[in-house]
C-alpha cells in the first residue's frame, strides 16, 4: 500500500452528510462502523482515489476544517455539481495563483473542501 493521508471530518447529522457527500458530491460509502446500537457513526467515503473519514464521535475532529483535494477534470465536475441544482451550495469555478482552477464547497458542518486542478507545467 502506498503512503496516504485520510482526513477525518466531524459530522453531526448522518442524513445531511449523506445528502451532501453522496447525493451531491458523488462520494460513495465504503464502510460504516458503530460500536453498538445508538452510538456515534464513523464511516469512510470515497470518490475515485479521494478518501475521507466522517465521524460523529466527540473529539475526532473540530468543525471548520479545510481540505485541499487535487482533482483532474475540475471544470466538468463543477458542471455536474451545478447541474444537480443543490439548494445549499452553488460554488463558483475560480482561477487562483496556485492552481489552474478551484471549486470551494462548504459541508453542513462548517468544513471546507477546496477541489483544485493543479497548474500544468510549461
């Protein structure tokens, strides 16, 4: 297995997390874990090679994290997101000094995901 970083983001509502991450952004749930019935959920979601962990556990993370995600084909992905007409997010497609394109979205728990298409080498 290659070295990998997997951010853990705090969530407070599983239905809202699923609506945002799966229904809108297109992630899939890889697995879910609870120690027993009526305990906090911890789960892994992925979108291609992008892997995130979402946790309801107190202390696993603080709301308001920022995650940078390198993403090839960002203009097409942005168009997919806009076409879904998600009422809580209408992100722009921006150019930035450090990336060819960026799309910033905020999840329902104040976490920020910044998808960025790296600048092409000249």
